[in-house]
C-alpha cells in the first residue's frame, strides 16, 4: 500500500502595497489581464534559442498590457534531442543542468519586463529526488515554487516523485493556487484548497493526446464551478502530425474559465487547438467577489457550511 501523502496549505503575505489597497477598499475592484501561451514544442532546440522564444512571448504579452504571463507544463522538454529510448537520462540532465539556470532566467525576466511570469514547469532536483516544479516569479523578486503532487505514470517511469505541499497564496490580484496538469483531476486536492477560497487557479499542462487534454480541460471547468473561481489553463502544442523520435505529441489549447453562474456571467475564452499563439482575457475580481456574495450555486461554500455527516449506503 502506498504511503499517504500529507498536503499542507500555505498562505503567503500580500505585498505592502497590495495590503494597503485592500484596506482602502480598492484591492477588491481590481481587474487583471492574463496572457496564456500555447507554447510550441519542436524538440532538439538549443538553450539560447529556447530562451529567445520564451522571452519573445513575454515581450509580446507585455506589449498587450498583460500583468501575468502563463506558460505550460514541462516546456523545457523542447530541449530534448530527437533520440529514442533515452528519455529518463535526458530529463535527468535537464533537471540537473537546465532547470536551475532556466528558473533564474524566469526571475530575471520578471524583473526586466515588470510582469508576473508563471514559467511553466520543469523537472528539478529537490532533496536528491526529481520533482516536476512550477515557478511563478514576480517583478518585485518574490518567487513561488509549486511541485506537482501526483506524478503521471510516465513521470513515475522516469523516476520522478510527487510533492507534498499544495500552496495557496495571496498574489497582488487575489488568492491563488497552482494545480499542475494531472493535479487538476484529483478531488482530494480540490477539497484541500476549498477552505482557502482561491479566486484564481492556474493550470499549466502538457498532454500527449486529445483524451488527456480533455481530462484536464473538463476538470479545470469543474474546479471553476466548484470554487466559484477563475481557472486559467494552457498547454504545449505541436503542429506536426507525427512526433519526432524521443518525443510525444503535444495536444494543447488555452482557456479562461469561470463559474458559469447567473451572478457572474463569464463566457469561456479559448485559443485555437494545436496552434502556437497567445490568448488574453481580463479577469474582473470585483465581479467575482460580488458574485460569490450573491451566488446560489457555490459548491465549495455549501460543502463547508454543511454540518450533517454524509454516509455511503449499500443496497
């Protein structure tokens, strides 16, 4: 039997400026424009070219007044050569020699372009094991790391381990959580963050099939309804029909999802499937907070309010 995973919820302090705005009643009226990048994977890319592509998306997003740029899961697999049967060792090399300098570069770019960047995820060594980690860097130097809690079967084959801490944090725009791809599918994780009332859930993803994409996409929508929250989901894409040797297809599409409740009319914004691009949406947190106060359908709230225990019955 597998050992139980202990998952903690951490709350990080707001910046002084954001806290002051909230105290003045201004923070709740805030809107935020997010850029979700459908990042193309071709493989066999050199690191300088990869970083140039990465930064070009940030520059474009900044020109379009985005305040947060969201990249997909495992974008550093773009550095993998077109070689069969060596995925485990190649990904181990990325964790060892690429991820540290990539994460440092994400922090530098957040400061340089004065924008928050969720730089996707990359394998990294942590306490002598490899975990799949997302980095969210802010312009003021603050950085949040979120490890994927549940590794996929492929990640298990590669020898990766699951994380043990799920963070909920106060970002300048509001309370935020990151569910990395497969993690979005787990009711247990959704239940854990329910008491923290996240206002936006960020879902960087990498799926190798249309079926895998839909599993994450549909559960992302479920999380938006469940938590009466915004969910932003994006994935890697591959334009070729056949994956190169040592790679897999990347089936992705970005989407901005809302709770779909009359108190907050939120139409889903989606990118074009499998097309390298950036899509944008402006999230209105004032409307979200007001909607939560009036909402008739807010499952996470109703679950917390219920005092009567629920039992499983058998006929």
